[in-house]
C-alpha cells in the first residue's frame, strides 16, 4: 500500500512512503519520516512534543496522518503508567445541572490529551462504589466526583489510598482533597435579602437532602440569613431527593400548615415541584407565593412564571475541577484547595411583593 502525503510534504528518503501494515505502527511512522521511533513517539505525545524540533514534529505528524496512524493508549499506558483517562461520577445525568459541568470537564481535559469516562450513579452508594471500582480497573489516572455525600466511606478510603480526586459541586466532611463549588451560602443570603426587600416576612425553605453538602450548606445559610433579618428560621421541610417529585411532596407538606408568602427552594428541580404543589392547591405564583430556585438550569426562564434563581457557573465548575485535577496529576499542586466560584441572583417573574 502506498499512502499519499500532503502536497507540501517531501519525504526525506524517498518520494513515496514504503508499504505498511493495515494498522500502521509507530515504527512505520518513524521509518517513513526518517527519524528514530523514540523521536516519533515524543513528537506525537503532547507532553513531550517540546523536546523535538518543530520541523520534525510537523513532519512526523504529517506522516502519521497520511498513514492513518493512531496512538495506542494501552501501549502508552504500559510505558508511562498513565492511561490519560479520568473517571467522572455524576449523581443524575437527567438533572440539567450536570451536562454543562461534564462539558466543561471534557473540554478542559481534552485540551490536555485526556479522555473522560462518565458514569451515572443515580445517587445510589452501591452503584457509585461499583462504578468507582470499574474505572479503577481501567487504570484511570484520577477522578472528578459530583456524587459525594457528607459522610462518604468510599471517598474517605480512596483519599487515604492517595487516589487523585477532585470534588465538584459537593464536599465531604474532613476529606483532604480539592473541591470546586458555587458559593452556596452567598447565593442563599442574596435570595433571602431579595425576598425581604420585596416585603416578605413569612419565608419558608424547601431544603435538599441533608446527607449532601449542598442541602446542608444551603439550609444553614437560610437560617443564618433569616436570623440576620430578625425573622423566624423554622419554616423548613426537607426533600428526600433533588427532584421535581420530591419538591412537590415537600411543598405539599409545607402548604398543609399556614401558607408562607415565599419559598426558597434548595434547587431548581425542587422549585418546579413547588410550582406543582401550588397548582394542586389552587394557589398562584407569585400572586399567592413567591418562589426562588437555585442553580439557574438551562431553560428555567421558560417556566410560567419564569423562575427567579441563583445562577451557578456550571460550565466553569467543570473547567476548574479539571484544572485542579491536572495540577494534582502533574505535581504542580500538592496541597488541596477549596475553590468557591461566584454566583448571581437572576430575578424573574416568580417573585413579587406579598399581597397586602
């Protein structure tokens, strides 16, 4: 077989490439380019490309492209002890919060030559453990974890073994790993300030599950903000999950008592559940009850009424998590870091002054 090269390319030893196997090897590329296999390997590896003259790198890459050569990641991992893959654990891929985070992770890691393996755990600890073990068996270089609970034996055990990890959007208590999340406490404080500024005094909170950091931190921030305004902080119901159905159930429980004038929901899915509960009880948002969400998921502004929500920089969470992990894998950073990205309250039609 004779492969064609780009018009500008001139082979160093012959006008055409020598015959090669149906699956070209690194040696085939090196022979055609007129270099040693070790030089070809360095030229095709982003991490070592700078060690080779630019003209040689260009020639080797052109030959590899013309021959249809693909780097064998298994062979490379045997030599380098690196698979150049990263495992990403997501609690619920149907939650619109997570796809932008995963996209940020993929874009940032892909630019550094890494492949991402993503698994959905459905918030099931057994499934999380199984996926974690399966990814380790595939020799992933590290993990980005969005499934962690406040008390998470699996994450603690992995950290003790020195597994490179970064937590994204969630934290685990007393775990010595890097974390990137939105500034939940500030977001909730701004939500309460906004409602109080509209004249609300009877404000309730539909909290997320308290076994995860987002639920616990946002509940604590709600109580602190209410106390700061001299208002009661005990109008709280806790949802069993971050889902529309759980939000509806928790909100119906809340509405069984005196109806508050405003509800701060632990996330946007819980807020949508609150919409459902109000409709069932014949109440109107925001005429009867104002509702605020958290995360500002894509398309949340298309609800009727459009939902006021705390905007979390979802894509940037993924990018920053990837950067933290790359720093850990390269040895640039040894000490774990906690990065809180700024959030923004986006006011829409679901909040208004209370009647009267």
